């Protein structure tokens, strides 16, 4: 069986990209369930979601630019 990645760094980079893309999609899909309802967003989970989305967008934009 042949390895598809040459280094552990490449494998880690691919895993991070997968987590960021699917995490962003997951947050977006979950947010659509709140449309048309009054919802209270607690401060800590909302801040963590926003931080994850900001980090994800910045990292993915940096990878595309690179």
C-alpha cells in the first residue's frame, strides 16, 4: 500500500482543511433552522461559533491566496 501524503505536515494540513470546511458548513446549516423564530443565543457558544467562523475564513482565504 502506497502512502498518499509524503509528510505528516501535509496530512495534518489536509485534516485541518477538512475540519474547517465541514465545521463552517455545519454551523451554516444549523443556523438555517432558526429562521422565522425568536431565539436566544447564549454569549459563550455564540462567541465560540463566531471565532471559529472568523478563523476558518481567514485560514481558507490564506490557503487560496498562497
